[in-house]
C-alpha cells in the first residue's frame, strides 16, 4: 500500500470512528448510520480490509433493511405504507441494536488504540 492509499484508508477509518460515535449518541439513526457504515467499510476494504474486527453485523442489518424506506425516499410514500415498513424496521433495529452498539464501541476502542500507537 502506497502512502496515498494509506492516507485515504486512515481518513476512511476516522470517518468510521466518527460514524460509530454518531450512532452511539443518536446523532444519526441506526438505519442511516449502518447504511453509512457499509459504504465506509466497502471503501476501506477496497484499499486494505479490516481483519481484526468482525464487522458482519452491519452487513447483516443492512441486508435485512435495504428494501425498506429509511432516508429521504420516505417522502414518496403514504403514511399507511410507512407505518407498515416502520414496524418491520423497528423490529429489526431492536433485534440488532445491542450488537451494533457493541461493535461501535469496539471500533472506537480499536482505532483509538491504534492511533495512539503511531
């Protein structure tokens, strides 16, 4: 990995940590936060995969919620449709919430430690 790739990867990891904090502090809702996590993880893995943390909970949650309206597309649907979708979304979020929070704490802990060692 060259210096430019390392710098890009480090920047994406900083964003991963920042997004973890945003999820934990409810600055971003879990569905949108996980969607962002999936993008960041993909960008990081395209440079060099993160092998020391199992990030599969984000992929699992995202795959189960990807067909549901979670962002601005919600404005295109009527309220009855959204109520039905939200019931499913709330069930999935409740089921995965603790695992997602645990993983966010692990990301913050892992990469703060790595950062301080450099």
